[in-house]
C-alpha cells in the first residue's frame, strides 16, 4: 500500500489480487447477494484507491481495509433492514449463488442434511444484528483475533467477545434440532 | 446439569477449544471438565456443527470482469473534470481557509475603531504642540519687552 501511495499502479493491481476475494466473500456472507457484494467491493477498492495519497501505516493494512469494508456492509444491511418487509427463506437463497457443498459427500441423505443445516445457519446469520454478523464472519472466515475485530468495529475486545458469544449462541440454537440429543437442551 | 463455569467462561473456553487456540494446559483442563459436564459437551457438539455448516457455506465465483469494471471506474474518475474549488487539494484546506477568512473579516470590521483611537492620539499631540508654540511666543514677547526697558539706561551710563 505504501508503494501505491507513491503512485505505483502495478502495486494497486497486486493489492487487489491479494485481497479481492476475502473482501468479496465477506461482503457476500454479510448481504447474501453476490451482485450487491461485488458492487460494494468495487466501492471498497475505489475508496482504497482514492485514499492512497493520505494512507498512513498506523495499523495492519487488513484492519484498515476491513474497516472500510465493514462500514459499507453495515450501512447496506441497515438500509436494507429499513426497506424490506418480509423475505422468504427461498428468496434469500435464490439471491445468492447456487448452494455449493464440498464434493466429499457421496451419501445423498447426508448431503440433504448438510444442505438443511446450511440453510438454517444462513437464515440465522441473516437474522443476527449486523455487528454480531460482522464479528462472526470476521472471526470464522478471516481468522481474525479479537483485538483486530475490535479495531475494525471500533469497540473494545470485551465488547467483541460479547458480540461473538451472543452470535454463536444464536447459531447453535438454530442447529439444536439437528443434534442427536434433540432440541430440549437450553444453555445454562 | 448446571455447569460450574459462568456463562462468559463457558463461551470463551468453548470457542477457544473449538478453534484450537487454547494453550495446552488450558486445553487439558477443559477436556477434564468436559468429561464431567454434559452441558458443555453438548455445547461443543453444537459448536462443531455450526463450524462445519459455516465451512460448507462456499461463496460463488467472482464475475470475470470485476477487475475491468473497477479500473474503468478509476479511469473515469481520474478523467472527470474537477470542480473549480478542488485545485488538487481536495476538501482538507477548506476548514482552515474558512477560519482565516472569518478572522480577516473580523479584523476588517474592527479597523475603523482602531483609526479613531489613532486619530484621538493625533489630536492630543496637536494640542500639545500648539501650547508649546504659544509658550515660546510668550517668552519671545517678554524678552523683547525686557530688552526695550534696559537699552536707554545703558546710554545714560556712558
């Protein structure tokens, strides 16, 4: 990014190549719509490019990048939450790409079960408050530590832990029905 | 079935254990706890199911023209004419410039008051000068009178 700041256009292309997928994948899981995710990702990298001359390496580049990304994602989710009434689960799934599962599953029944669990988890993610959603996605898919998530969300580490604990508890509740023990157990 | 750990401890250990970030000693301690706590065993099982389901959630492939579109937008921005107030400096100098303009306006509005004071001071000086001149004139007149009085006495003495 420092080379981009100095006007090296090739470095911006390399930076894009390195971080493009992680940004888009995060945005996709936040908004659950590929077209919107790509549009938001374009805006992220436009802002990175516009800010290149004033960029200061005071934190990790990914922290800065994901701060921009999360800011745009949270704004979009909040705006969409105000606008939409009720979307069906089917519509949400249709907005995204066709569901993909790892090819290791040969058993149809197991594949159907995983498919159902995936649908439940996606629905549960969709219903999470936006900050909890962002925290879970960064924790799970970006392997970020609590401190980095805190820097991105602009809150304390203990607040991040609280966000994650509540988010994962919601996700576990959504999958209780699939556990061998049944759905009767509650968290103490 | 109540766990001896409080909720926060449960969650922190659970997440740490499932993401394998606990140190070896804490991992051993937690495993011993799991052996005797059905609640936490259930939580671990559910958390692993959540992790597995999240891992199954694969994103779609990226559009082929993503990079092309981005660079086209960047070029379009660079080629677009900048507004007259931009001057390649952006918006950042606007605030200090605005403050400077306000200070200048305040300075200009207060300028007549200052000249009045200066004028007052000038008036005082003019009065003083006039008094001094008058005093000098009076002294010359007295000197002339004293000279006229002493001149005939000097002639009589010779």
